[in-house]
């Protein structure tokens, strides 16, 4: 019975709904908006990677200093 409801609901949603555009920038934005979208995506992709590398470098530096002081 529950399976039947799922099928009916899925068919209703797919037959009634129309395609949606995610945002104005992705589809038909101005060239300046498209460039801003691409640059923002790049910055938001690279920032966590830089933070991870920086954190690893900091931990390595602290570990190295601790080993030098132990000798």
C-alpha cells in the first residue's frame, strides 16, 4: 500500500512540475554576473584547501619545534 502511494506521488510530481532554473546567474545572467559567479565558486573551493594546508603546516611546525627543544 505504501509503495503504491509513493508511485502515485512520484508520477504526480513529475507530470505537474515544470523545469526550474536554479538562479539567474547560472542560466541567463549578464557576462559580469557569470564571471563573478565563477570567481566566487573558485574562491569558495580553494579556501578550505588553503586552511587545511595551513593547519597541517602549523601542526608540523609545532611538532618540529617540540622535537628540537627535547634534544
